[in-house]
C-alpha cells in the first residue's frame, strides 16, 4: 500500500494536536519474517511502511511496522485494531490484510500491495474532469459502505487514505483509527481535524455518519477544488465545522447543483440530519447523468483496459444492431415520403409565387432533422445495450426525443394546411425546431425529476405535446390559436402542481404574447418562466425566457436602461445552460438591439451583433437569424450615418435571405429597403427609387397592399419621388403609408417622413394650411419617437412655424419657434434659425426689444451667412447694435 499523509492525524489526544515533526530516517531491514523487504514506501507518526515480497506465495505485499518508542504500545494497539477491522471486510474497494506478526518485538501488518497514488496525489497529478473525480470517490464510498456493513467505522477518511491504482481502481486504506461502531466508547479525539465531524471533535462516539461527513468533505474538495470548512487555527476550524455553514460552489463550477445539495446534507453538524447511511448517499450521488464514469472501467487510464472495453462495446453493438436499427421506427409515422408529398402539394396549392421554393427548402431541412433524430434514437439504444448508461438515463433521453418528435409532428401537420403566414414563416419555424443535442445532455435531463405516479407522467407528456403545437403555431405566425393552447396548458400544469411543466408553459405563453401583443402580460409570463426555470434547474428554459424578457423590457424606449440592467442575468443563464448556438446568437442579437439606438454605443451594439453572427457561423448551416442580424447591423449603420458599412451589411443580408429563403421570398424586401435608405441618406434619390420599388414588388403579392411591412418602402419611395420633383407619383405612396400607420397605430419615423412628404407637396401647390398641419403632425410624431433623427422634429416644427406665420397665425408661429429654440434634441442650426424667426415676429413689440436683440445675437452665432433668415434680419440686428 502507499504511505498516507498522516502528519495531521490526531492519534488520541483529548483535543486536536499540532502536526508532528517528520520522523527520523529508519534503517531498512533486509527481511521481516518470511517477507523480503524491497524498499521503504513511507514513514509517519504511526510507523513505517515497506514494500516487500512474499517468497512463499510469489506476490508483492506492503508491510506496516510499528516503530519502537515511548508511544509504541498505543500504536501497536492501533495496528491490531486495523488488522481486526480489515479482517472483517472483504471488498474490492478496501485494502486486504494478509497477516499480523511480530518482528523483534514490534508488531507488523502485512497487506495487499497497491501500486498507485493517494487520491490527493492522483488529483494533483493532472487536471481531471469532475465526473472522473466523482467516479473514484464513489468507489471509495463503496469501500466505506462495506466497512459499515461489517460493523467497522474508519474514523479517519480523507484523500490520503484512498489509493487509486493504474487501472483506476480506488481502495480505502489506513484503518488504524477504526473501531466497531456498536457499543465501543472512546472519548478521545481521533482523526484528521479538517475532515472530522463535530461529534468527533467533541470526543463522542463516532458512528458510520461520522465517516459520511469525512467522505463529504473529501468529495466537496474533489469537486470544487477547496474544502468546505476553513480556519486559521484549530479553534476557528472547529467553530466553522460546528456552525455547519457550507459555502456554495464557485460561480464557474460545471458541477450540477444537485451534487451540492447532496453534500450539504452530508455535512450537517447533526449526525441525525445527514443521510441515513453511506448507501443512501451513494444512491443519491449515482443519479449523476454520466453513469459510465461511476464504473471502474470508465476511469481507467490503462490503454489495454480501454481496448478491452472498446471490444466489448463493439461486440454488444453488433449483437443488438438489428434491435437498435428498428429504434427509430416511430419516426416513420411522422415524417417520410407520404408527408413530403403532402407538404409539397399543400405549399404549391397556396398559389403564392415563392411557396414552391419554400416547400422544397423546408422539406430538405425536415429530412436533415429526421435523420438526426433517427441517429440519436439508435445511439441511445446502442449505449444502453452496451451498458454505457443506466435505464433511467435511457428513459429520459428517449422521452426528450419523443418531445422533439412531437414538435416535428405538430410542424408537419401545420405545413399540410398552410396559409400565407405559415408559408412566409416556414423556414424560420423549421430552423427553430428544438435542438437534438439537448437529448444527449444528461446533466440537464437528470436535473428535472418526474412525478412517481405513472398516470401523472402520462398527463405531463400529453400536455407537452400540446405545448409543442403551441410553439409551432407561434413560429408560423398563428398567435391567437397558440395562445389558447398555452393558456390551457398553464392551467393544467397548475392543477398538477408540476413546476417544470409550468415553467415550459409560461415560456411558450410569453413568446406568443410577445409576438402577438408585446406588453405587461408577455413580460409577466416570461418572468414567471425565468423564476420557475431557475428554481427547478431548467436552465435552458430560464435562459431563453430571460433573453426574450430582456428584449421585451428594453424595447420600450422609456425602459431601455432597465433592459440593459438585466443583460448580465441573461448572459449568466445562457452560460449556465450551455445554450446552443441559436440561443447564444439570439442573446447577442437582442443585446445589440438594446445598444442600437441613436444615443447608444455603436461599438457595443456591433460587438454583440458580430458575436451573434459568429455563434451561428460555428453552428454550420445557414440560419435565418444570421440574415436578420446582418440586416440589424445595416439599420444601425444607417442611423449613425456610416453608409458604406450599412450598404455592405444589407448586401450580406440579401445574400443570406436568398440562400436561406429563396430569391422570391418577401423577406428579401427588407435589405432592398435598406439600399433605398442608404441612397436617400446620400441624397441620391433617383438611385433610391428602384430599390424601394423592388421591395414593394416582393411584398405586395404575398402580403397584400396594406400590410404594415409595406410602411417603410412606401414612405421611402414617396419621399424619393418628392425630392426628384415627381409629386404626382409620390402622393399615392405617401397616402398609402399614412393609411397603414393610422390603421395599426404606428408612430415610427417613416410615418413622420410620409407626413413631411405630403406637407412638401401641399406647400409647393400653395395649400399652406394643409402643409402647416402635415408639418405639425410630423413634428409631434418625431418628438414622441426616441428612435427618430432628432433634427427631423426641429425641422418639421420650424416649417410649421414659418407657415403659421405666413398664414398670419402669429401666436401659433411663436409657439412653434419657442418649441424649437428650447429643444435639446435638435441641432444648433435649427435652434438658431428658430431664434431669428422668433426675433422677426417679436420685433414689432417695443417691450420685447431687449429680447429681440438677444435672440438675434444667439441666432446669428449659429446660422451661417447666406441663410435667408439671417439675411432678412440684418436690418434688425443693425438697429440693435446702434442702441
């Protein structure tokens, strides 16, 4: 056996002692009894350990020999206790004892020789995954359990008293402090302070639950890299252990939270509050998803053992191959050639110009998804047949795949009876099918516990199938129907009292409400999904809900800072859920939109948009979300006047829209609107006209003439026509844009642009009052919309004031000019122009002379020479200077 680190073991004092000084070197004997000594393995306070050879039985052994000194009688008694304890335990995870003898008056113990390292050295030798550390400790726990079953308590379990050999086998050693757990009373303090439970510190009888405590300290240290209790002195250490406040795991720990809860119970100061036995604690630990690492085979580091395992697995897979090939047969009833034919026929039957192309694209994506599902189902079967996963994990993985199959079935059914909304959203809905990789994430699967009642489990499965349909309806734009299903499932989840289903239903409800009518109800449902998801270890649910909740809150301009404040929580949940590429991309796209306003940070927004694009690039296939993110980047650059960069992003977005959706899909209209906006900002209005016309031509056949998506290209085209003097062509487009906005209650910047365009047309035709009203409405709308260019509000108000003055509406004109002059959103130029116009109106009032001169002075400092307003006020300014 390996010599353990016994320097901090308390051998029998009434209170924990300080570590002993290292013993003096010991002369190595040539033999002990019939055993030929090979070398000294280690020396400590209890004696010396030798490697030796048993010539009679032709085997290598370890011999522990008590050293002679004033305390040797006590140590001899301890060694005899160890021999007696080990003689009662025959277990593969406990070191075996062969013989007790006497050498020159010194007691020795002959044991199994273990080639390997102590657990502490094994953990320090190289970085090891937490699952591998857990697996080794589970083996050691089995050894403790066997000792307890034999009536033996170790009383000094710690990393130095576990040896891990080259094949990954762990054995518990050094039972020198062991005692029978029944009836023996020893009030002395025995053990290693850092690993001792409170009752052992107090010198009370230590039963099996004392070993459980020491085991939990060791496992906590192995999983989290630090001990649960610390103290600079033995007094402080004992106080920490007796208080029993177990610190939570490090924030970056990858170990599932449920293990901490198991350890927290085992580390209770009161023995009665701990697990009833080591067997119970080990059973709880073995709910760990990675059942294979809990087996000796999986922690082996010997290549030959790995090779044998591979051979055995291959043999089992060959034997069970026919059965596992049939594991995916359930898919055939959901997706196959009959369904392909029906979906293709249904899409073509809509008569939409782009429907056939979209049908072909979604069929190809569904084929890929179905192939992946079949592969996963076969893998689950093969891994179970090979003994590589437990029955429970197999059931959970299959249940997860069944849920994915329910989504696929629901989507296929919707595709067989498509309307315009379904066809338009079909590609996005297919791309949004829940990822199959989650069904291999055993950590997440085992974190959610199903009820014991099979009837309740069946109800839950049926309700989850309904949620799958609600999700599909949300993704295909059929919100009202989906909301009814989600509301019903939420009610049923509450009746069952099953919180994980309630979390999933709240997320579904929140997504649908956000898409249909964003507001307080969507926010509340998403917040509930976050709360329930975190409380029930459903981090994927909580993460998605947090990402959408952040967007719902932050998209309200008055709550932008509140949305940004929640970013850190959304990021943490996505990281905790190890979210797939699409969720990571959605997170960063949504953060980008919160930073992407006229007063926000271009650099921050761009960084998040680019992280979204990178996440999708790693995913591999072209994703609809990537096209949307590039389009968002283009809009951001337009708003900040970076027109070359904007054009490049719109070009990339158009390329992706064509690749993912097809060249004729109406979504391809959006980057074309972007091209028009870039040209308009450059003043190249004639160049903008064909881009807007192409966008309208793509949208109208499928969306109709009055869809709100047409607002932007209609307004843009109308304004472009106005700027090139084609007023007759402009008016119908501007009027249509205004009609759509008024019908849907839209108050966005393009609505203001349409109003200004109509005002310009009216003004040029001499309809001054009509023009004044349009400019005034535009000014009010721009002012109310934080997304609008601030200068537009001031310019429209200035025009309204000028026309009011021309109509003789002096007080109304003064109100408009005062509004521009005090506005903090417009530019100095507009404020200066308003000051000059206001000075002109007030110049006839003698009482206002001083103010008129002040207005003229401030206005002239902001308005360049050549401006008509400055020219018209020269005489007034000269009069001010004379006085």
